[in-house]
C-alpha cells in the first residue's frame, strides 16, 4: 500500500469514528508464571498423547510442580472453542483452547491458583501460534489473569518463571522412548486380551513405576531404561491373549488429531469396537522429523555451524535410542517392531521433497508408505479443518500412493466443528468393508 495524504486522512477518520462509538482495541494481557507460583499454582495440561502426557505430568510432579492432565471432553469443549476462537482457526487450536476454558469453568480449581501449559515447536504451524490465541481467548472469556506457560525448546517465551532443567529435560527425552514403547506394544495387546482392561492396567503399572522415586532410574540412566525395556516386553507378553484374525488399521495425520481422543472422536476405541488392531507411528518419529527439518533448512538456506552441530547431536541421540528399542523388540520376538526413522524417511524420496516441512510435511506421506510396507494396507488419514499443509501431503498424495501401491486402502477423514461423528464413522466403516472383502480373497 502506498502511503499518501489521502490514506492518512482516511485512517484518521476511521479512528475518530471508532472513538465516537466507544470502540477500544482489545489489549491482550500476558501474565507470566513466576518462580513463586511453583509452590501455589496447579498447572493444567491439555490432553494430546494419552500415554506420553501422563509421563509429562508425573515428571512435573517429580520436579516439584503441581500439575494435572485434563480429561474433560464432550460437546462443551467444541462449544467453548467456537465461542472464544475465530471459527476460521484450525480445529486443533479450537479444541485445545476449548478444553482449557471448559476446565476453568468446571469449578474444580481455585482460579487464583491455577496456570495453563501449552507446547510450542517453534515451526510455522499451530504449535507455535496457539499461545497468542489462547491468551486472546482467556481475555475474552474473563480469565486474562491466569498465567500461561510455554513448554518449548526453541527459545520462545523465555521470560517465564517455569524452566526446564537439564535433569527434567533428560527425564522428558527418556519419557518419549518409554511412551513410544508402551504405545506400540499395548496396541498389539489390547485387541486380543482375554480379560478386558489388562492392557490398560499394565500401561498404568509401568507409567507409575517409571515415574515413582526409587524405581525411576530409567528416566536418568540409559542402562536402566534398556533394562526396563526388556522387563516391559516380558510383562506385556504375559497378558492372557487370544489370537484371532483382526483387521489392521493405521492412523496418520496432523499430530493432534492423530493422537488425541478428543481430536479424532475416540477413533482408536471405535476401531477396537470394529474388531481392528490399531497401528500408529510413534511420537518419536515426529521429534526426529522436526530435528531433521532443521538440518535440511541449514543445508538449503545456511545457518550457524554451532546450531547445526547441536541438532546433529540431538538427532543422533534420538536415532540411537530408537534403534536400540527396535532391536530389543525384534530380539524379544513376540511383538512387531516399528520401522526406523531413517528407513521411513527414505520411503518418501520418490514422492515428496524433504523441503516440504510445514505441518507434518513429508513425514505424513512417509508414514502412509511405512504402514503399507509393514502390511498395514488400511489407513485412516485424519485431516483437521484449517490445516492446508496436511491436506496437501495427506489427501493430496493419496492418489499417487494408491497408483504405486494398488493394495492400499486409504480413507481421508475431516475433523472440524461441523463434521458429525456418525458421518466420519460411516466413511471408516466403508473402508473397513473393503478391507474385509480383501481379507476374504486372500
């Protein structure tokens, strides 16, 4: 826009009109979480990964914080999101913010002694921008005095009393390994358990053990983590199971909708009820994807040598631990191990560039190919409203994936405030009927 005298006059007239009608720009209050609040405030954590976030909350407890994982769900969350967030905003943002405000209105907590935590990746997507939307929504709903904590490793929101110490960081990194291990093998047990609830009870047993003082060495010692891995595999293999033929169904998509029961309308439970075994690529792959993107950007556009060296070290750290986990599962022999990230990354080479890294980027395409290679031909690709990058690398890649892998049976499901659960489940049932026809022919 060219700034002329006419523009300036027009702007002044607009401001005068606003003043005449009593219009005031809404100021966004930013209340920091201070060090003193650690003793007095309860931190509320929104639900995303059911297993991993239980580790996160327990680790906060280990380091002296009061924290609770939110489990509230239902239509009230969507209503609160629509009421306080612009309806053009992506669906995950609407749900996360809606769940927090719904929790604040429940009367369960003293609002003068509560804080909210939200994660930020530092990338050009939802996880980096929710915090502003959350503060704006809190102001609108009358909760502007509640502190918001940013959990990030990108230097964002670094003027807060909450900080991640070296030991806490080590605990969280170990929890990612534990969380992926428990998720992978519990998904292979739950559809076949003879006694309903055995698998969930085993998951709870190990989360409690790993995060309880006296038995939590694995959060710090890698040697102890590897020992726990063997014990976990033995414990889950001991669950009484009845091996019946099940339809294996993979779930991919935007990270929140992919993992969160609130985001995908309890998709995993629905599939279990349809006599399916659910297969979900791990959260560790997403962590490695984010680190890999930073390395790719450094090669393409340049960057500080020291920063790139740090990313390379962290990348090697996670990759080694994923490799060790896979080897342990293969050696045990009872469960199917996930693919390594390096292999998954290579699968996308003939389909999409690694420079396509907005949202889940090339990883979403690669995970569909990973599942197909593992024999999981039936895939639900979860797409949230307002997430254009994931429509491109998800739904946009389905045609070419099916052309090169004709055995694949992929359905793309949209999740947004206007989509009905019945319609979503009916489309998935159609995909499952095709899967069962294919199973009958083989």
